[in-house]
C-alpha cells in the first residue's frame, strides 16, 4: 500500500535543497540539515541511497558534499520516491495482508489504481519545477548568492 513516509519526504527535500542551493561547491549534508531541519541520521541514509541509485553524486574531501547526478529537469519526484520505497520494501504490502472479498476485489484495486495515478503525477514533476516553485514563493537560494559571474 502506498504511503509517503518521512524518509521519502526527507529525500525529496534533500534533493530539492541540493538542486536549489547548489553553487560552485558541492552541498554539504550539514547545510541541508541546517536549512531543512532533517535529522542527520535520516539524511545520511537517504543521501547514500540516492547516490547508489544515480540521483546524486557524492564528492569526498574537506569541501565534499553532494551534487545532482544529472540535470534537475531530468530528475523526477517519482525517481526519488522509488529509491526510498525500495529501501522500505521490507514491510508487507496491502495485497500480502489478506482480507475480505470486498477488500481484495474492490478496495485494493481502487488503491492500486490511485497509486498508479499518483506515481504518474510524481514522474511528471521534475526537481526543476519544484525549484521554480521555490523561487516563485520567494525562497532565497544560498547557492546563487555565492556564485560570482564577474570576468
């Protein structure tokens, strides 16, 4: 059964933070924690999974951190949710729990259909679109403040 867990929300926020606040240097996890209030233990686990699945690139070293592995317009919210759901896959799905005939033949198919529609919508929403929304509501990008375009 589909539910958006805290881990999934934190992962989406972390990728959005990296995309929105990216500057010349990689975005460090402590900066994401400071800006988003995501507990470090959740954040590090989510970031490592996103690196392993090709959404982020981890940069080592004293000025290390994280960058997007591809253009932000090519990363969908659905991509991120799938990574987190794969990690959380140990929990029983609704169709494995059993239940009544109404549940199995009416409610569960309805829920599966809604889940498919939701994933279609998440797949159609790019990180770039969310960055545009953040800009539209006046959230200041710390990364843009550090960029210097002088020659």
